[in-house]
């Protein structure tokens, strides 16, 4: 399967969910640009964290914002990607602190973010089209 990491979406996505009071215009504009410029935007892998960027919780301590941002990653256009430790709310900033040792989390499957990601993934499976840009309307 062909694919490409969606770096164009990364900054607008991070800005929108880090400081939502500033609005989502930048994110909306980038989503529209991607949809118009890419033949199949669902082949783009979306991410909130990776080895080259500070982890999202290092940018804001608001857990609700982190949950909202990962929910977008899991349900928006494209293929969702999570970076190891994201489900544990690792909060390392710049390199090398964004590459924490995973075993220190004891592989906790009861962490708040792990449970949230699990719920959203179950929702993705249950709702036809969620995460594919074409969710079914339920009345």
C-alpha cells in the first residue's frame, strides 16, 4: 500500500488542539488543501507525535485537549498513527526526551489515554465510514 506521512497537517493540527481558543481555521484550511491536492488523502498517515517532534503533553497539560487531538487522528481523513508511549501520555519535549523508555510504563493497559484510544478505536469499528471521510448518518 502506498502512503505518505502527512507533515502538512501536523502543525495546524497541533496548533488547533494546543490552543483551541485561537480557532481551527488553519486546520480547516489545511484539510481542504489536502483534499484538493491529493488524489487519495486517506493514504496519508496522520500523527500527533513522533520521534522528531515534542510529545503533545509537553505542549499542554490539559488532558482533554490531548484526548480531543488523538480522537481527531483516529477519526479524521487518513490513516491514524500513534507513537509508542502516546497511549501512556508520555510527555517528553525535544529530542532525546521524546524517546522515553517504554518499559518504564509497565505496559499499563489501564492508563487514561490507553483506555480513551481503545474506546475511540471501538467506535471506529462500530460506525460505518468513521475515519474514512464518509460516516453514515444516523437518525
